[in-house]
């Protein structure tokens, strides 16, 4: 099971630039509501290509930030949408939304410099 959030890996990926990581975290959380909205609309409209595209974007952003478990959840959504399995997608999106909220708390809390692990889904 991947780490929920590995801050050290994210900082390392960015060449040790802590300020850049903070900027990318802020950008992610500014953009997340739009992407979550695309997921929700895609589900409501039965538009699996839209769900797949939004999940793919989220997967990449989350993986880059070192959020292994949420990135894996986004991958599950992308895979289900690609294969036409719409039944599990709404529950997977609900779990992802919960994980992103836990991630927000971990990334923005004073102790957020510690890796976050554990089963949150």
C-alpha cells in the first residue's frame, strides 16, 4: 500500500524546493473543486470520458505531490471509467473526496511536515 502522503518524496522530486511545494499544494487545492465538479457532473450525465479525464488529471497531480493512496484511488476511478464500469465510480469518488480532505488537513496542519499514513477509506 502506498503512503498516504510522503512530503519528503514530494520535496525531493522538486529538488528540495519547499516553497515550490507549498505553491503546488495551494494550486492543487484551488483547482480541486473544479476537477471534483467534473467528476460529479460526469457521473450524473453518464459521461465516462469526462470522468476518466478528470480522474487522470487528479491522479497525476496527487502522485506528483507524493499523495500515494489518493493517487491510487484516482487511478481506480480512471480505470473503471475507461472500462465502462460505472457502478463503482460514485463510491470511489466519495472515498477520493474524503481522502483529499484528509490530505488537505495533513498538508496544511502545523505538523504537516510529517508523512501521513494509514487507512482513511
